[in-house]
C-alpha cells in the first residue's frame, strides 16, 4: 500500500511576483511595441494562476496529477504548484462527533439507549483520501458499529441477586468502558488514517419499555441495602445497651425482660416513623 508523502512546493510569493511581471509586463510591451506576440506570454501567465494554493494551520492539500498521487502539503503557507494538479483539501483539525442514540441490547439482553462522543482527526491524508470513499461517513458508520459491539459485551448494571455479579458494567465502570470503546473505534478507523483522541459514552439509559421496571428494581435494591445497614446498626446498639446495663448493674433483667427490651428497641430503631411512647403505671406484667 502506498503511504503518505509530504512535500513542500515552490514559494508562492516568488511565483506571484513572476506572474505580475509576466502578465503586466506583456501587456505593457504589447501596447508599447504593438506586437501581438506578447499575447502568448499573457496566456502563459493566466495558465499559471490556478497553481497558487494557500494552506492554513492544521490544514493540508492532497495533490494529484491525472489520477497519480504526487504528495501532500501540510506545512501552512502560500505556495505554487503545477497548475494541472488536482488539489484536494483535507482538514487536520480535531473534530467532535456526537452519535445518535442507538437502541441496543446489553450483555444480559436488556434494551438500552446509548450514544458516544468521539474526538478524532485525520492523521494520514493518503488513507483518508484514497483508502475509503468519504472518510466523514466512514467515521460515523464505524463508530455506531463499535458502540453496538461494546454494549453487547457488558451488562448495564450489576444484579448480584440473579448471579450476574460483573466486575465491569456500562453504568459504573466509566473509565474501563471508555478505554475499551476508544480501542475498538481506533482499530476500525485506522484503515482510513484516522486518529482517535478520545471516546466516551455520552448518553446511557434503559430503553423506555423497561425503564420504569428497572427504576423500581433499583429503588428496591437501595431500600433493601439501607434496611440492612439499619438493622445491623440497631443490633449493635441493642447489644451495647444490654452490656452496659449488666456491667453497671443498673437493673436486673431476666431473659423474658431482656426479650421485651430487645423487641422494643428494635421497633424504635428500625421503624420508619418516630415511636409514640406509652407510659406504664403498673408493673411490667400488668
């Protein structure tokens, strides 16, 4: 495969001076000498005019002569090249691409909506110009394909209660997923001479048909986890209370009274609402 060839053409300012001298000098000579032979010089000067090119910073010009690749001009400035060259502009600036939201299935088969934000630029102008048809469309299509493949490799979230305890998920493992996505896209776009500067997930959510059910599931998981912490703390507090009461011999509690005290403390500590105290004016048994 032919590779990119960097060239530096002739100085454009010098050739512009030659153009002015040739063009206006021939006109002046034709008027003064009244000799039509200078029309040839004027025509030659006009033919050189299409050879002037201007390359802006982070820009390039791919040059072809009747279908043959001559080289690429990447150095910014004002130049003159063969007027018969075909001059194709290719920007070397970094570009952003925000893909559309795609509906795909994750590793567990759940439909999710996902999109990606890609930062890319042309690195090899020969590949971008000749190895693919339209490199901008190539970037868009291959990015969508990479996102679909990535989404099928990881679950949206961990579901330990179903035995799907994954280390990497789309929702929580942002860095790992972004690195995998960047590597996948970079491999796909290398054929077009495209360098991937950054790739990350821009949007991620369950598809609409299961979003409500998954939201309820996440809420239930959070409630169960919170209750687990509350019960764990309550048991610790009750154990500490009984231990301190026995150590300081504030009151002598038999097993039945301990059970009643534990029950009351657990209700107070684990309840959703504030407890309403009830005053007992009799004994504990009445």
